[in-house]
């Protein structure tokens, strides 16, 4: 529910400026910043203020375009638009414009959060094969009080009922379950592997209530389909728990692993550590690169992911996976001296303490796979403070139509 502020509900005529992280563009009104969704840089729009907390900024939706950008296109999805589904941010932008917007965001995050100009390192955001639609191999649909599935509106608990999600892959975006009602559930999740194996999972509200912070995570269980999905990347097969982590774009695991190998260049016989290793996609790539005379240690906190990774890496005896949380203490006690450290943390990034601890292992290089350029920029800033430098940076459009962008970075001792 939006909080009350002086502009809430007002319609403003705005000149839209640069893109902001999160899928909006920045305009100014009477000295305040207005983050405008459904707009593009350079446009003049009429915008409805949807959220105003009375501070230095507010949020608005462009409800009418008075002067359109040449990059504006008709959104292919009927549920995209002001006040509608919050899943996509850039349905109204051409494909090259989407990638340019994301490149601007990555550069701006580094400038603002790491005080680094990455223009010379970042050539642009690279396209993955498959186009803008039909790529998501996992969707979580929210379920309303009546049991109808849909997708959440932007910054809202309200649900937009949908009968199809156009960015969802076959059997995910058009899942038969969207036509059913799911009383008592908080959501349904549809996930598929490289083949057409598809699993439907039910989300129920988590046990108990927390006194503060976010509500507890959903309890998730398989309704139909295999409990393990089959994925193929880097010419290898991976079996992964249906509800477990795997990159949602079908070409992403392959692209990120190749970019990582290209940048950290593991040598035969070297020792690597793969932090937040999940089901072992990057661990396997590193293990093949260092060969039988090298070694790779993966660290992962999910019991099921560790079991999947251990099975997925069974033919690579130089790779092992440990069930542990990545913490400064665990890193300080590590019984290996890595030549290469790789990390692929959750969205919040590694954080200052973990970054400091992993750099204290004195690897010759660090490879960082990041799904949030802001978190990456903060962690890179920590590394720079510790005497390291950002020596390579690539970005991939692994989430077309949305504001999300994946980066692969390399850090070296300065
Ligand atoms: C972005 S995924 C990366 C998975 C893997 N690198 C891949 O490419 O498939 C992040 C992983 O970190 C794990 N994780 C989250 N917090 C962690 C922590 N504090 N310590 C260890 N693993 C953690 C999650 O379970 C998840 O598997």
C-alpha cells in the first residue's frame, strides 16, 4: 500500500532523463527526483505519481507519452503497462535499447558505489541466444485470495491475473496450472529443465510469524513432475532439485561459465575455490580447466544443492563440495591456498567481511559472477580499498524485458 505524500495521485508532465537501477528513469519535479516507470530517456510523458513518502523522491508511472523515444516499441505482453504486471520493466523498449539501458545502469552503479569509471572495461551488455520472449525456465506465480494465479504488480501485494507470461518458456509461461485455482496456496512455481521435463511446485506460507523483517520463506513441495530437473551446460549433464537454484535463462549457465573461464584463465594443476557453488555448474567448469592434477573446492550452504553438486561432479575427482555457509570464519580456516577464487553469491552480494576474508587468501585472481550490479560495485569497492583492482568486466542480458543484468568481473592484486 502506497504511503501518503504531497504528490501521491498527482499527474505531472515530465521530461525523462537517465535510466535508474530497477527499471525506471529519472525525471525532476520542483527539485525532487521522480522515478518514472514505463518511460524511456529523452521522452516527455504525463506520469501518475504512485508512491510518495514525502522525501526527496517519489515514484510514478508514465500513463501517456507526449514525445516518444525512437527506441519505444509496442509491448508484446498485454499485461505490461502502468499499474499492471510488475515482472517486466522494459517491454516498451527495443532489444538494443534494453541492453544499452542495462549497460548505463552498470556503469552508473560503479561510478556511484565504487567511484570507478568502467567505460573502458565494459563494452556493452551482451545478448544471449533466444530473443526477448519465451526464455524463463522458472516462474513463481502468486495466488490471490480466490486461488487464482497471476503475477504481482510493481511494488505491490496486488496480483495481476494472467493466462500467460510471454517471457516464460514453453510449459512455464503457458503452464496449464494457470487455468486452475489453488486455494490455500501463496504461490505456484513452474520449472523446467533443458528437455521438456516440467515440475509444478506449491508454495505455502512459511511456518510461524517473524517478529520483524520479512515473512518466513514459503514451504515448497512438488505437486506434479520430477523432483529433479535435468540441465545441460558446457557439454555436461546436471541433475538439480526442481526447487533448487539453476540459472533461469537456458543459455546463461553456459555463457557465465565460459566468460568466467575466459577471464580467470585457470591453469592445469591450479587450486580453485568456488564460493556459493550451488549444484556445481561453475565448479565443474573450473575442475575441467585445472585438470586431474589440480583441485577445486566448492562451498555451499544448501544441503540439497551440495548433494546435487556432489553427484554432478562424481566424474571429476579433483572437485569436492563442502556444506558450509560462506563466512569470514570459514574462509579464514580454509585448509587450501587457492590460486583462483570464484564467487557467485545471492543478490545481496558477498559483503565487506566476506570480501575481505576471501582476498586475505591471496589468490592470484578472483572471478565474480553477480546478478546485481549494485552489490557487485559495493564488493568491488571493498576490494579496491584492500589493494585490489577491477581488471575485467562483462555484462549479459540474461533476463530480457526486465531490468536485471548479470555481470562477470575479474579482480587482481593492484
Ligand atoms: C546465485 S546462486 C549460484 C549457484 C551456482 N554458482 C550456479 O552457477 O548455479 C547462489 C548460491 O549460494 C547459496 N548460498 C546462499 N547464501 C550462502 C552462504 N552464506 N554460504 C554458502 N552458500 C550460500 C545458495 O544456496 C545458492 O546455491
